């Protein structure tokens, strides 16, 4: 029997308990041993819930119990989660977590501590919820040179953008609906401003490159400025708008960002809608692959956590090698990264816009018309560096919006 402790009995923590109890026989068989939940840590009481019998309020009870071999951290936040996880690893206990914020900030450190103590630190559920993506990157695709990872990494924003596109609704209205349905938090800033996706793409890039990518260094934009009119132009371009986290390596330079993009209907990410997530990977041997599924939710996320528990039980007494060094990865200069841009400029008529000025600033552009939209001129630029575009756009008055075009 292998005893485990679950830190936090919220949405994911209760889901972990449910997955293990519901699929106990399957879990035990695949782990090669009986998995037993000995403790659940939470500050609250749960009268009437059988979990009350194994509930503790003091983390030291778990830390000092030598019979506990695996600690499951599903509390969220950086502290005290980081301290608890670090202490558990140093005490010779393996740890698995769904905590993307902690993993993004301290992943390299915790992997090293686990290695030093011959235990494991796993975090499959920290990116993509129930979608297996961490394990494929660290185990299945190890012979590939991964030059791109791009993903729809946040279900809330994907739900909002899908409804805006399909219903013609305003951002604020769809956000309110998402909050009422439980897809968005009362304070949705982490989702709609792109911070959640930023942490996830930082984790994926760190794994692919083997060095620490600080999410504070990742250029991040959210979806709050996207309008229904932007979607009409995206449709005219036979595409849709998605919030993407993307890593690309171009000529030995690594670039990372989170931002809305017009995604072509020919790209597999175009077809990922509602609360679903997907991660697109390109490798020099693999070519293209995409991992798709529910990126959040109680049971999908808990399922990924339990898969890590099973892995840690199977590898008891042996560290699973992971290459994620603490040394900081130097990112390429964001201003050098080239993209196309959809530009909308206020004008009574297209003749009000000096085409020579446009061409001089942005190169050969493609003018775009969208049904039912008047008093503006829109075009897609040639591929140009971010810095050059930022400088060029300042010379034009009446700019309504800009959205990157790619994929």
C-alpha cells in the first residue's frame, strides 16, 4: 500500500478523491500497488462528508508522517504551496500538482530538489487540464527538435471568443454569461488579460528548451479590446480570432508571446471552440501534431493529477529524468519577431487613406472589406517586425484596432 496526502479539498482536490475512489481498481492496477488516501489537508470542516474522517488542518502531520510517500498539491497560489511542496520533496516524498502559477515560477528549482532526494515532482495538470501534453513533451517527443508550440490554453477566453463570433455579442455581455455559468471567475483578470495562458506557455517553453522561462518576460495581451467588428474582418479573411500562447524558435532565437491572432480555417486550432483547449506542436521529425481536450474542469484536471500519482507510485525510489535547468533562457528581442497585422483605420471612404503612405509604412498590403461595416478602411500588412510595426502605426491617425494575422 502507498499512502498519499491531498493538500486542498476544493474543486480539483475533491476531484482527485473522486477519481481515485471511483476508479480505485484501475488506479491500483496501473500503479502496481494499492493507492490509499491517508490525509486530506484543508482549513475548513466538511461535516457530513466521509472525508472528515481523514481531514487534518496542520500540514506538519503530513510532513512528519513517514508512511506518506506522495503529496498531492492542489491548493493553488504560490504560497504556502511552494513551501509545502519544497518541504515534502526534501523529506523524501514525491509531489504532483496542478498549480500552474507555482510551476511556472519554481518548476526548475522543485525538479532539482526532487532529483537531489531521489523522488519526483510531476505537474501534468498544470497545463491543459486533462489534456496530456507535459508527458508527451518530456517522454514521447524527446527525439524531436521542437521548433513551435502554439496553443489555446485558456478555456474561459476561448468560450468568450467563440460566443462573440457565433452570436455577434459584445465582450462584456459574453463575459457576464461566462461568469454566470461558472466558466469565468468573479474577477476574470487572470483569464481575459492573458496571464493564465502566459504561465502555461512559459512552462511549455521551459520544458521544450530545457531552461527557465520567466513568465514576467513573456509579452502578454488579452482579449478585452476585441470587438465584433474584428470578427467580421476575420471571417472575411476566412479565419477566426483566438487567444494563443505561442513559442517559436527562428534562426536559434526563441520567441514567446500571448496575444489574439486571426487563425486561418485551414489551421487545426481554428476548429477548437467553446471551453476546449488544444496545443499544436511542430517538430523536425514529428512534423505537426495537436493535443486536444477539456483544458479545465474538476474531473478532467483531477484525472491528469491522478495519472501523475500513478507514475510516482510506479517509480517509487527512482527519479524520472526531466531537463529543465534553473538557468534563465535568454529570449529573442520581441521587436524583431515578424508577423502580419490586420489594421483598421477610421475613414469616410477608402480614398481618404493615402495608399502610398500605407505602402511605405507596411509594404504591400491586402485591403479587406467586411459586410455591414462602413466608415473605415482595413488591410493586412506584409510580414513585418513587431518594433517596426509599432513605430509605423504611430504615424496614422484614427486607428481603430490591430490584430495579428497568422497560423
